[in-house]
């Protein structure tokens, strides 16, 4: 351990690499007394899971340089001075004629480096660096409106599971770390973002047809019933990101976006999955998303549904920049 009166630090050995962690005792979660080093140790405890969730994806970092009590920073670009072993992936933003070299996690040391840079949350793209314009992950975001209770979220998850089963598609659920649930599906990386969104909207509409009292796909937030659940297909838009599996959330209770089994959903309380409880769960169960890369599914049937809906007069996905 190295330290000085001005900048106390510790060195964390991660595989073959040593990562310097400055200010390890800085409190990040005041209500729980959890420090920066606690955050490092949490991510090391779920190392295989967080690396699998982030592997080779452009990743936005949600940083809290002064802990949760301070300002939150959304950072896309890896700063100058990053260690030479850190990998990046370049993504472009044509609308602004810009690009960014974003973190591209391939190993646990990359995650620890990000925590050293005050990262709490990891928000990866749904595509990988081999072709950042062709997503290999379809994200189903079950997003409860303000007056939607969690029992409704559970019911809708069951409907989504039913539709996926009928399509012959394997979905991998996780808590959002908030009030919702996410379901991830690996898809063949042969479609662009617009087609993945079309497929996601077609799926959301089918869930809405089966559970009209519980679900809305209304685009404008002001027009949605506040007691319903919004199946947010727009999380599949280019450069839209949500917290990865095993990402801690920047909330006082330090909840974690945690993989769960379908069988757990009717009883599990997402508030129980925290930085303190998930390491033991991971040690016992391993990564419940460990097989997520075993099969990549086709979106062909869902795109046929999308074409059917559009021919029937239903609008396609709205422009995400207009939300």
C-alpha cells in the first residue's frame, strides 16, 4: 500500500495487473458508509459477470467524483493518461460530426480502473466493437410509470416470457436496480439499430395486446397512463444505454442490476439485491447470464410482425431524438 498525506492510495492486484486506487476511503454511499474501495471489492467479487456483461462493448461511465453527495458525470471518452493496457473502441456521432474513444472492457482490471476514475454505473452499448452498427443484444425494458406497482411489473414479465417462449427465444431477465425489470436477448448481429427497434416495438405491442390493462406502448410520456408499465423499445436505439448486469446503481441504497431466474420474479424484491448481498449470491449461484452468448436468435419473425403492424396503420418507432 502506498500513501501520502496529500493523496492516500492503495494498489489492487487484478490478475497480472496492478491498479492504483486513489482515495480508497472516500465515502461513496453516505447512508451505508460504503467507500471507493468497497466498490472496487464489490466489482472484483462479480468479476466474471460484469466482464461478460460489458465485454467488447462501447461503454458510457456514470461517475461520481465526490460520491453520491456530489455531481454525477456522464463520460463517454476515455481520458488521456489511461494505462496502456486499457482498450477502447471508437464510435462516431454523425449528427454532431464527432467521435469518442469509449472504454471497451475485456478484463476485470478495466472495470477496476473505471472505479478508480470514480465510476459507479456501467452503461454499455448493445453492439460490440467488431461492428458497432450491428447490435447483438435486444433489450426489453419493463419500465413502470410513477403509479405502477411492482406486482404489475411481475405480471408483465410473465407475459413477456410467454411471448418469448412462443417465438422460441431465450430471454435473460435481471432487475434494473430500480423499480423495473430488463430482459436481454442475444440476436444475430445482422440488423442495424432501426430494425432492432422495429422488432422491439412489435414485441412490445404484442405484450400490450395480451395485457392491455397493464401495459402501454404510447410514445409520449405525457400521454401514458401513470398506473401502467411502459415497454420501452427505445432502449434499442443507437447510443441509448442502460445499466449492465451487475452494475451498481447510483442510489443511496446501492442496489445492483442483478440477473434473476424467471422462477424468482414472482417473489423477488429488487430492493434486496445490493452491493452487500449480491457478492454472496454470486458466489453461490454464479452468473445466471453465463450462457447468454451460447445462442444468437433471429429477429425475422418479429420484423414480420412489425411489417404487419405498419400495414395495418400503426406507426413505426418514433425518432428517439424527439423524446
